[in-house]
C-alpha cells in the first residue's frame, strides 16, 4: 500500500498534479476494488470464500486493476491540464 502511494506521489509531482490527492485516491481505489471483488465473488460463487489463498489472490488482483485504472485516469487528467495551460498561454500572447 505504501509503495503504491509513493509511486503515485512521485508520478503526480512529475505530471504537475496534486501530490496529496492522487496517493490517497490510489489507496482508496485499491481497497474499494478489493471490496467489490469480495462482493462479486460472494454473490457469484460463495464456495470460493472458504479458500483463503484464492480470495486473497483475487482481492490483490482486483486492487491492482483498480490502481491501474486510476493511473490511466491520472495520465488523462495531466494531458487535460497541460492542454488548458497551453490554451491559457496562447490567449495571453494576443
């Protein structure tokens, strides 16, 4: 969890985004996707809930998928902010 937050912190600094918001969002998305995976598994195949190793593996996988989705959102937000700042700079030149 700390590794994920640290990587998002560094990447947010590199992209010029809020350095506190993105690590918090990364940790929250990791846990939310784990929770969603547990609910889905509990509804679809409750017998898997008895096997700790399988449920842990699927939970970690779901968390990593959630963090990956957030990473792509962060990249897209960075591009959007750079485009806004470029437009603002262009207008200031006139």
